[in-house]
C-alpha cells in the first residue's frame, strides 16, 4: 500500500472523532494455492481503516471519479451513494464523476460521457439494485485509461469490483507512478462469491445468501410435494462455495451441498440421493456453479474478465440424475432452479446496505489521507486497508476442515467423501 506524497493539512470535519493508527496483526483463516494460511508477515501490511486527523489532499481543488466493473452485485448503488455523499458533505469535494460502464468509461474510443454525480442524483439510487453507472467486463489499455484520468483532471479514482477490477486498479497505479502523477486509486471489493484474499466478507454476500435461501425453500416445497421429488438449486460460486455453504446452513431442508472445494463422483452422489429419497421421500440438492467441473468436458473458453468459462454443472446434474433413475429406478420428479441473475440484481438487504455505507466512507477516508494501490477490507469485525497485490494474490477458498463445512456435513448428514 502506497501513500501519495502531498502536503498534509487538517481534516475539515472538526466534529469528527479520529481513531488510533494501530495496525492489525491477525491470524488468517484463508486457504489458497500457497498453503493453509497466509504468513503473519503479509498480514502486518494491513492497516485499520480510519478517519485521520490529517489529510493530504485539498478537497475544493480535487476531482474524483468512481467506476463499477464486472458482474452486478447487491449494494453497488449503496457504495456509489456513500462515496459521493462522503466526498461532498464531509470533505467539500465539488466535482465527482462517474465514468460509464466500468473501465470502458476510461477509454476514450468507446465514447461514454461520464456522469456528474451530485448528491441530488444519488439521493435514492440505493433503493434499487444494479449500478447507476453501468458495468462491463474485460480489461482496457492502461495507458489509455490514465490518459483519460489526466484529461479529466482526476486526482482520486475509486474502483468498485472484484479480482480483475483490482488487478486493473493496480496496473493504473503502476502507470500513474511511471508518469510521476499524483492520482490516488482506492478499491472497494465487490465479489458476490466472497472469494478475495484478506477480506472476510464483501458487500452483497449476505443479501445473496438470503435470496439463495428463498430458492432452496422453493426447491423443498416442490420436492416435498411430489413423489420421489428432487429439488436441485444451482448457486453462484465459481471457485469458492461460500454462498452454497451458508445457504445450506440457513435452510436445514437441504440434504446435499456440493462445492468446488469438495470433489465428488456421480456414483457416490447418486447413492446419497437414492438413500435420502428412500428415507424421506424427497431431497434438496444445492450445487455451486464451480463444483464438479472435473466431471464435465472443459469449454476451453474464457469470459471477458479472463476467467475460465465453466460448463453448466446444474443442467449436467439434472440430466444425469434423470437418466440414472430412468435406467435403474426409482422414477423421480426433479425440479431445477437457477436464481443466479435474480440474486445479482437485487437491492441490498438492510445490513448489507449499512455495510456498503461504511465501506464507502472508509474508501473516501483512505483516499483523502493519500493512500493508494489499496482496497478496503473487513476482518474480525473491523474495516481495514489492504494492499491490492495482497488482496488479489490468491482466491479465498473454503477450508473443508473448518467448522463451517463441518456444520454443513452435520446439517445435511451427507458423507464427507462422495467419490
């Protein structure tokens, strides 16, 4: 995490109470490609997010910009509103722009005129889902994006997005440093899958789990209302099964939970399903979108963000379960539910909305204090400032030895190993 070298000045909020400057030294519960836990040395680079009594930017002369990138997620408009309100009301920043459609808005050839984000314009945007700024996937030439920032006179850029967005933000800070500019870049983590390293919870996750539970309950009603009923629900979770895990814990009608971190085989799964049908007359199955990819043919494709495009595990399982039962019995009645895009477009729940406001404010306080190349995090009930390279160093994945997954095994009664 870097600090922009500017002259310090008193914070304009005379009535604010400023927090201490202690860093956070925490033990990580993160599983990634480098081992069970991140090193303590890396965790010491994180600092507690705070409102500082000295800032490094002259607010009236500052121009800010906010971009939202990647897929939709509950709470995007809440974050936008929080940043705009904090900049204008707490610091007196006059000009806040919103380049349209993510990083495309920072690339002149697309011709997207930026929005002027006034407090009146953002007054009620938090009441609806999506993002008033629009979004897009895919990287853009970093030199062109910095050219646009220079042309617009931007001194502080807020990037709201996930892994790919943050990597783009880091590239922007590198180009800014190469040119010797004083443009700060602060990230707000947006990942509905909750899979960024060093960030315990990201905004929109609680809303997603709540909506997922409504889908699992619908699946239960369908399954329980039919002879030998099976309710199959596919949820988000490309590489990490956090939404599926919490949805299974939140709805004890779920009989089987399948996540990317816990491999399974079709014979083992079918054995469990038939046993549940024989015992209860029905079963509800929750599967994360990235689960069981070893059972499907690889697509060989990538999306605009560079992520491997997965085959559809939900449709695959629905077909295989029906075929197996048609050939070997018993006859089943299967209902398949995929609520993914419905969940992504929802407005934030009350708690998520409050969380978005706090994250937006923390991002502004960090940027006004001169911090750059960092993302706002949340760890052990505290907001933190995390260096972007650390946050994107690896995907956060569920540890199947942790109490969360042990709780799922206990709640569903499924065996640990279905291979």
